[in-house]
């Protein structure tokens, strides 16, 4: 391999950040340009000692970028070159990876960075006022896509780099509170409690949310006292085939929007002769308006660990990866604690519960890329490549993470496995529930758990719908709008599909008549334009053309907008029919539904 590293050198801080992750350099050549004593420059070097072993650690590229970004606040040319030298990754490829993620910067920036959310839920609750206030106060900030804090909108996240990075969530945010947190993020106030995001907390009948607010999320003993690890013990009693049979009979389907049968996915993975098998928990919920997985991870982290262990056992995996949104610092702390405690108590490791089954979990942090919610893009991200979707087939159950059979499920799907095993498939099916993320102009935003089949109207009665409701967006930016007179839509995958919309990941964003619909649609278009990975032409060009057309007609009505609406339809059909992945295929959905269902621009 022909590697050209250049002469840029890391600072001591940057070197320490990388060495803390990777360990000390194995040779002088690894440590600095031209330091191996040979007199050879990088331009003349066509070999490297230990290169094969280093390249096998390419999957540590993303953690390495995080390490430098966390320590210094940005990634310099010298730091990137040093990380590439240690991992034997071509610098041009690493540059492509680093620039793919919005949370990294390859240009100098302040040690403290303020991310102010300007996405749908925050836009509906005054994000523009917060940004205007920050500008007036002279506070440097970055406009951010959804931070997953929609129940407390408008929201901001403050990150201060250092040897021990500090993060602070400010939500609901006002300019003064954000400015204060930017000066001293460690003193931004107490951490929000997960139960605050669950208006039903403590009520009877909850299944997935029953422990949120009732147990200490840091305490393994408290989790076990409330039924924790009952499901894993039953899984060992049933055996892998028995677990898959129970999950299949329960009818559990994926809760990320695709609704693929979970048992079928697990069976297909388990039956592959190639190995090793992997399990991936997709906790990169980046759909604007989605925050249910965050609430579960913050309020019941041990349930995620137990569910991943059950799934790993069923599909024959001995290693699991939890890919976590980079904007979820509190979930990261709680999950890291849960993993540490589980290992110490024999619930992860070489001999789980003394059953001779080895399984462990590694957390991989995302860095701000909506497309990594697509499972094959997520695999590429873990492996140290740009988070671009792969063509299918082959499917992940055949060739997934590291080219091996992989089962990938999101957090809500996995935690549903626990009541399936604890109560049995038949009992689960008889009382199956779904989590909904309600935000926007309601009086009680938060995560709600309702039986499948409850109507949209019933959900909004619980959340406190506004008197003058303009529209409801189901499924997030990739979903569709419904009118205020369509409150009888059943909240099931089949019911929403029959109504011409989608349940998606469970987003229910309520807009009253004070919200400017044209601005919301433009924000959706901007979001997809920014988040397109650019790999395929229909999406790369189509999302730009969609945003341009919406910007042109934002202040026009009637006949003046007819030509641009016709263009939008043509572009939308092209994206839906020809894009590689779901981002491009759904980028037109919300705009189309607003035009056809709500009469936008009429």
C-alpha cells in the first residue's frame, strides 16, 4: 500500500488523546514522520512494520476521531496524520470519514461548542428566538439538526473539550441559560430525569416504560429487583432455537419503521454457516422528532444490555455493538455504567450467568449523520468508512458488519423481546404496545406507551392537543402530514398505511395555526439536503432541487407556484424510484402530503 502521511505533527495533547485509545506506539516510525532512524521520508516509504495488524484495527478510526475531537475540540492535520499512521489508514480516506460527520471539525474552533437545535419540534417551540438571542448576546453557536430532546424543545447542547470533556443539556432553552452554560457547562444545573419525559410514569399497564422513573438507572440490583434478567434466564432454558421460535410466534416486528418480522431476521442470521455472527443495536435515532430510544436508554439502561444479550444468544453472536447517537451524552454515561456493572457480576463476559456462553458489548458513538440510521451505513461507520449505504443484496443477515452475518435491531425492538420471553408469546401478542414520541404544540409532550390500535385522537387527548391544530406530522421528516379531522386513524403499521400515511418510528409532531407551514416544509427539505450522503445521483441532486423549489415558492401562492409544484412532483418521483436507500426514497413524502392533504401553497 502506498501511504503518504506528510510532515504535519500532532501536538502533545493530540498524541496523548490517540495513545490513550490505541496504546503507546509500537515503533518509532509510528510515532512521528521520519523518526524511525532510516532517513527515509514518507514519500519514499512503501512499507510499514506491523502494517497488516494496524490495518485490522481500522474500525478504531471513528473512536480515534472522537478521542481527538473530545480532547482538543477539533481535528488538526497533524492529529489526523498521526491517527492514520497508527492505524495505517490512507490520510485521504480518513479525511473523507472525518468530514462526513457534523460533530467533527477540521478547522480550529473554540473549546466550547454550542449546538442549538433548529429542527422541527424546536422550530415549532421558538428555536428562532433562541438563536436570535444568542446572536444578540455575541455567543458563538452552531445551528444543529434534531438533538433528540424534542419533549423539552427548544433545546441546546453545550460541549466543552478537554482531558475530561464536559457536556450540558439546556432544555427548554432560552438565550440567557444557553449563554451561561457556554461559560460553565459543568454548572448548567441538574441532569434531566428520564421519567420527566414520560407523562405516564408510574401508571399501571406500562410494559416497556414500567421501570422508567421507578428504578435507579445506575443500580443493577434495583433493576433485578424489578424483574431484570428474568428474560435472559428463560432464554437459556429455551435454547437459541426456542428463543427465536418464541419471538417469531409473538409477531414482533421492527420498530424503526420498516416493520420487518424480528424472528425471521434472527432465524436468517442464526442459520448462516459463515462466522462469526454479530449483533448490532441501532441506537442512532436521528429522525427529527424521535427520542423514545433515548428515554429508554436513560431510564432503563440494563434492559438494553439484557435484551442485546438475549438477541446475541439467539443468533449465535459473541459480540454486540451498540451504535449510539453522538448527541446522547447522558445515555452514554448510563450505558457505560451498565456494561461495567454487568461484566463485574458475570452478566457479560466469557461465561454469562455460568451458562458457558460468551458475549460482550461495545459502544460505538456516532458523530452526527442521519444516514447512519440505515443499517448498512451504520456498518460502514463502525468499520471506519464513510457512513454510506450499501447496495442490497447481499443482505445483512448474510454479509453485514465486517462482511459477516449480522442481526441489527433498534432499541425499542430489542427491549420488546424481554416481555416476549418473560410473559410468553401469546400473552405478549394479546397486549402488545408501541412507544410514541409526541412533541410540538401540545401541553404534555413526551414518550407515551399505548396498545397497538389506539387512535391518533386518543393519543393527543393524553398529550393535550392545542385548540387550533393545523396539522400532525406522523413518522418525522420522512413521514407524512394528516389533517385535524383525521383523528380516528389507528396507530398501527397497517392502519396508517391504509390512511395514506406512515407510522414510521413513532413520531407524532403537532403543529398549531401559529406555525408557518411553508417554513416547516423548507426546514424538512434543508434537512434532507444536508443529510444526503451524496452517493447516488437521484438523492444527491434531488434533495437540492427540492429545497431550491420550496425556497422559490415559500412566499408565493396560487398560479405562481404551479410550475415549481410540478417540478417537485417530478423530482420526488425520481428520488422515490431510484435512490439507493430510504433517505432519498422518503425525502419527498412530507412535502407531498402537505401539498395534497393540507393544501399547502394553495
